[in-house]
């Protein structure tokens, strides 16, 4: 039944995507984040739904008259340079037979990311895209929260095997990033039922994050909660709700969970934590020795023999977006990665400042602030997890780019006031946002 449902949705929408390619972007986001086909048990599990959707969207973009717009912002340029650099490191990879398939996978992700940028041409489209992402990942948040409550936290929450969410740590990172976007949608919702539904969704998602039993997610949840509070409109209410929700959830968890979280303080005695630290040193030593790093999938036994502090063949995943990028693409790759995140964060800040005193741009202020909170979730949880190529973070970067461009191209006669320090524009002029 699931197979028929997913197939009906995808094949039913493909003809419409040829005329309205933005529908293809939304469908690809649903397939990419929720992975409904991986929840099936029959033919749908192996059907190339994403490829069919992307092809239909590309054809639609070529044939339809739907507005498309490329934004050449500094973030886009840095992302393109980063992709090109990954191509260079792939040619110099220590394990080319492993690196090349991974590079192709990254290119496929970035193709969808740039297609999304081309079609995010209005506030309404940005809002719809956020809704699809939140509903797709929120499904696992709500489901995981209910599962945790029903089982008393005895089992880990994780997404479907074979997807980016296949592990408990990966699921936790994605959910930590999603809670702030739920809050954005709640702030914009006009209907009380929708607002209440999103409130329940946020609470259950926090329960699911705790239920993943991911130690990195607990650290990320604490940091994200602090930034979430700083960015919130109603700080007292937000603090009380967050404290009650988190304290209630933690008190509900079994002793095994408490013991596992307690190893955060005693990481020196934890074999898993020590293995990660060894892998981080391996990545650092490799990057010092090779300008281009080791290329994708470089953390193999021979690399650990050569570059780990103990020079043993006990290889393991590096478990960090920073050391993953450093080891695979060298200091140049890590610098480009951090520069991209830093620029996107700064652009969010410029959007917030610009929209702060503009009632008509409250949506942009709220979304930029919540994306910054999502960035904190990614950068903190990602310190203990190797998801440097997760399409979620790149989608958020291009959402920021698209949103900034939408603000800069609004006509002056539709805007009630001029930003401080700007000359009053003529009837056909556009306002400039600081940091553009």
C-alpha cells in the first residue's frame, strides 16, 4: 500500500512538473528529506524517484515560462569554488576508486541545490519550501517523540536505513536543525490550530532528539536552546517552556540514557570518544602532509597507519564535519567550508538588521534568525558527526541567498520606509540591503 501511495504521488505530479518546475523542487525536497520510498517494502524502495523528479524538473525549467533567476552572491561564488576544489582533491585522492563515486554523489546534491536557488524567486516559494522541509523531517520528530514516550526511552530514535538519517546521530542533527524552522512557521501561522500543531510538533521533536541517545545532539540541543532563547521574541515564556520540556523529557529517560550522557564528562575513559580524537589527529596530520588532503573516503586503514598518532591500522570514521573536510580536502577545503557558513551567518544578520523596523518584513527577520539557530545546531552537532555534505545545510544557505535577493529587488513603491543610511529610491528603484 505504501509503495502504491508513493508511486502515485510521484508519477501523478511528474506531468505537472513539466509546466510548473517549482513543484519538482518541492517533490525532490520531500523525497530527499523524508525518504518515503525507503519506508516501503516493495518496488518503491528501489525506484529512482529522485532522479525522475530531477529530470522532469530540468525539462520543465527548459520548456516552461516560469520565472528562473540565478543569484551571483558571494556565498554562491564560494560554494562553486568549494565544489571545484573538491573536484581537484578527487583527482589527487589516495583512494580514487572510492573518491569518484562520492564526488558524483556530492555533485548530484549540489545540482538540486542550485536548481532550488534558480526557482526560489518569491517569499511565497521560500515559505512553501520551508514547509515541505519541516513536514518531511518533522514526521520523524513527531513519530520519534511518540515512540520515545511509549517505550520510556528504552530504544534509539533514527531514520530510515540507507538515507542521510540512517543513524541516530544523523537523525538527531537533522531534528536539531528543524526545530527552529518549526518555530518560524509557528510565528507566521495565522490559524490557531496550525500554531498549536507546530507547538506540539516542536515539543515531540525535542523528545525525539533526546530519544536518539546521541551525546553530540545533547550538546547541540543545549547550545541551540541558548541561541533560540536569545533570538526569541518572548524570552521569559520561551525560557520556561524550554526548561520544563527539557527537564520533563530527561527525567523520563531510563538510567541507561543517563549513564550514556554522563560519558560526556569522562570522555577520556570512553573508547568511542578516544577513537574520534585519534581520527581527528589523523585528519590534521594528513592535511599537513598533503595540500589537497586525501580526497573523499580517505579514512582507511593505510591512512591511519601513516598519519594517526599511534600509527595503527585501527581505522574509523572521523565523525566531525570540520575534520572530515580537513582530512579529505586539506586546509583550503576547510577554509572554504567555514567561509561559506560564516558568510551565510553574516547575511542572516544583515537581513535581521534591515527588517528589524519593517512590519512588512517580519517574516524575513524571523526566518533569518531561526536559520541562524539551525546553523548553530548544525555546527555544534556536526562537531561530532561527519555530515559535511548533507544537503540540508546547503539548502539553508541558498534560502538565505534567495531571501536576501528577494528583499533587494522589491520595488520601492511597495515598501513603507527607507532603511537608515539609504537615499530615498525612485519609483522603479530597489532598496539595498547591507551586506549584499
